[in-house]
């Protein structure tokens, strides 16, 4: 950049998901000028809520606050948003082989909770000091050590937990990466935001005002000692620093060009981390097929979980959502939406022993993997990938700072992990700015 084009004292934030919005919000609070560049016509990224199905939020993306002590609560308080303790977690059922039974019936013999064996297997393998492996191998080894018979039903349940918890199959999840993600101090229970997850993003954006530019597709990022120049669909934008809060899948796609190119260690981390695969199906049925005793239903075909979004809102509308991930999300994403909905509802009916043919009043498929501004679910560390997330904590050339759930070592794949990453990115830039002021 020549002298006439030196950057102003501004921070460019690429992406208006919750990580980018949080970074911009913190910088604005510190009196720093920001511009948030977002390709979509809305803010929030994977925080996306619909009220089209009734007087309750239907989450098309992120669904829960995971834990009663995470940082998300601070922002709910700031914006006067409300949360309710999700009642489905106390009424978990599993549907498998045309049977429906409480989840405890399958998990009681192998651990205190339904997810417990996955964590215990990873911890036990890590404690052995063996080379990293995939979670499927660790689970089979752990079960043998514990004298647990892994029935086909139990294995399929574990695959379901991987699909919904990691957006991946058990064979794609690295043990060491799972150990890195401690979620320490997050607390207990799952909570829903009564106004919807997207409301959180919208409240942040409201504070940012005209700093948020929607429909702004970033094409090229140029960075050097003078600052950052971003070429986008609406022209060029200049700043002294930039927060790169684009999803991992977008970075992998190469649709955003960096000049000079990113260092090898960053390129390797971007390439090797798995962006995950995630897909949701929302349906309104003609009637309630499962009754009041079931809060949520884990299923194994496809591997996923059916939820009733209106459950905690005392809503009677028979609206249901299916979350699936990994190879099943990839398969359903290849089908036309109507076919994907029909197949999912048919398998639900088979599990429940009811005929749901013709029961769908309306539905939608939200395929995050094939969404051009997301291109994935939640990031996954593959076997041998420990330490890849931590590489994104480095500052590139004193100009580029990364944020997003995939940059969080301890709390990836969560909204609060993304929020923390945005705050961290902002603090890094504030430190860089202070140093530049002292040593111009």
C-alpha cells in the first residue's frame, strides 16, 4: 500500500456470525471504529431462528445454551433476553429397531449419562499414552477393557451421539482433539433462548448500527505492514487490522483469496481440520405421533435427534426438528428437499410404529454443509490433529486475527466458544493498537 492509501484507524471484521459480532461489539465498546462485512442478508450465521411454525422459536441452526455458567448468559442479561431450562433433556428416549425406550435403558450399564462412554473412552485412551486414534477405535478398546458387550443397538446409539455432538462419524473424530476440548466450568443443563438464538445476534448488530454491511461478499484480503485492504462485492474496504471470523468451511473452499497467502502452518490447520457436516429438517405434522412422555428422541436411521421446539413453551403445534450429522447429513444433502423430508419422516414413523404417510403439512431442509456462506457443521479435530486449533491464536503480520468456534481449543462447536473467540480477537487487537500508539 502506498502512502496515499494508508489505512485509517479502523478494524474490518469479516463475518457477522456471533464470533465476528462479538469482536466488533467489544472493539466498539473500546471506542474503535469497525466495519463488519457479511455476505448474507442477515446477521447471526448459524444463529438462525424461525417463528413461521407457531408462537415459539424454531432453531434452524444452533439450538441451546450448553451450561448454566457460560459467557452467553452475560449477553442475555445485557439485552434483556430470557432462557428456559429445556424440558426435553429430562425425557430422553431412543428409537431403534422399531422400539422406543428411555435412553437410560441403553446407557445405564455403561455410564451415568448417555454421552459418558464417549468421554470415558477418550480419557482412558489418552491416559494410556498411546498414539492418537479415532474415537471409534477408542470406544471398542474401552468397552473390551470394561467387559462391556457392544451390541449393535449400543453402537448405533454412539454413532448417533457423534453425529449430533460432533457433526461427524465416530471414525472421523480424533481422541486427542476431544481431550483438548474440556468445556471446563461451563456448568450443567441445556437452555433455550425464549426469543430465539438469532435474537442474540440481532441485539449485538443493533448496537453496531451502520457498521454492519450486509450483502457484502468478501473476495480478497490484502495485508501488509500498512494495514488491510479487503476487496468485496460492494467495493474496497480499508483498515489497520482485520478479524477473520469466516467459517472454517468457507476458508477451506478458497473462495476468499489472501495476499500474501497465509503461512504454511495456517494453511495446514485449515486443510486438516474437518468442518463437519450438519443438516436439520423441520416438519409440521398433521398430528402428534409420540405423545407427552417423550421429550426428544434419539434415532439411528438417520443418526440424529428429533426435538419438539415448542415443548418448553406449552405449545400444542405438532412441529418437530431433526438434527443429523456426519455421513447421514451428507447423504440427505444429496436428495431433493421433499425426498429428504419424506425419508426422514418415514423412518420416524417406522420407529414409532405409526403411519406418517401424508402427515407432513409443510417442512424445510437446512443443509449447512451446502450453504455457500457456511460450508460445514461444527469443526472436528481428526486423528493426529491435536494442536491445530491453537494455531489460530497467532497474529499474522500484526494485522490478521482469527475468530470462530473452530479457533476455540477448550470450547469448540458451541456458541459460547465462538463468543469467547470474538472477545479474545478483540483484546488482541486492542493490545496491538496500544503498542502501536506507544511505538508509532
